[in-house]
């Protein structure tokens, strides 16, 4: 916290802080994966995540005092000190400091913290997940900027996800206020139709995902599929050959049904499975060409 390593039970903020009362903060979600022999741990696209962290803070007018390189180095050191040799989730967090006496929107100093925890799979990427469209709409940029990983923004996703879970689905999908497909509650969305890998554009109220960017690259450059970023209608997904979600948490997760409509034959599709396999080989250090995507924690190559 603020450049010091702190024991877990001492890493606290006051109940009066704006981060608690107003969600005034920004964060990142980063994964680190253990190598197949569990001797090395690789942080995935660390520089890209920290770059987006600074961008989110900028839009929220929160100043991060430490330089990006120092934060990157501290994340690697944090994992090293915890002696992790399993898959890990890492969360950098910049949060507004001050009491509730400050009016909403008032400027106060910011605190910086990073924590890490063991983190396994959250989606059923083998059998696939069942999704539904939420009655809630994705927040538009004119209200709250969805491209910013702001703590307060995720209340929108929470409403949608709780609605989906109450209806016994695995995940929620959201439409924009213009009735175009946006993204899932906490992940970007792709569909495959007639061999083309398609995802909503950055203007569809999406978070500009680091994993999304990587999947677009892999689909095009490594697997030679044509790709497109364009508006998608809800019913297009019902008729898609494949649909999958991607993100730090969801990884690459096939969607097998939406609103009760089977996607394709109701099983994970071949394009999705190829992307899954390649992605997991890369993040576990098994593809030398993509070593630039991963940062080793214990000094391996």
C-alpha cells in the first residue's frame, strides 16, 4: 500500500473513505498463471494492464503517485514474497482518500494498493455456460464511462449478474441503450458466424479489454480467421455458429445457450476451443513466440 508491503489483515481503509461510500476508485484485474511444472509463475500482459490502470485513474481525476514501472516491479515482488506457485489474481486499486464530509465529486488525495490471491477458474470453459440478456442496460459513456475500470461502474454489472443468477443462468449479457449487444457482466463478447470472428466495437459501451485485444490478434494472426469489430443485434447471437466470452476472469469461455436458444449444436465450438488451447499455452509459457505477453516472477524465461 502506497509503496510499502503490508500484512493482509493490516491492509485496511477507513469506513468514511469515498471508495467505500461512493465507489470512488479505479482498479485492474490481472492474472498470473503457473507453468505446467509449477516452478514458474507468469503475469499476463502486465504492462498493458498497468497502462489501462493509469488511463482509468486519469479519467477519474485520481493521481497515481508511483511510476508505472515501480508498480509493475512491486506486483512481481508481491507474488514472489507470497511464494505463489499456483494461478493467482492480482488487483491494483487506486482509491480516493478522505471522509464523507467531502461532497461527491470533490477532489481528495488517492491511495494506491495492490493485493493478490490464489484464483482458479470461474467459468465452465469445458462444457460451456448459459447466458441471458439482462433487463438492465449497459451504462453509456454520457453517464459513466464504461471504458474506465471504475469501482462504481461495476454496480451496473452486479445488477445484471444477480438478475441472471436469480433466473438460474450462469452469466448476464447487456444491451446498449441503442439496443445493440455490448458485453457480459464482467467480460467481452465474441461471436463466430460463417468463419468470421466478430466482436462489438469500442463504441458499444464496452470495457476495452486486454484479453479481447489479445484474442482478436490470435484469431487473425495465428489462426487466420477473418475478424470484425461491428455492431451486433441480439438475435444475431441466437443464430451464431459460436459465442464466447473473454476476460481476465472468464478467460476464454464458450457460451452454449442464450435466453434458452442453443448456440450452434449447444456445445463449445471449434474456433472457441482452438483459441482456448492457444491462449492457455501462451499464458503458461509454452509458446516462445509470445513470451513478450508474460512476465516471469521467479526469473525463468
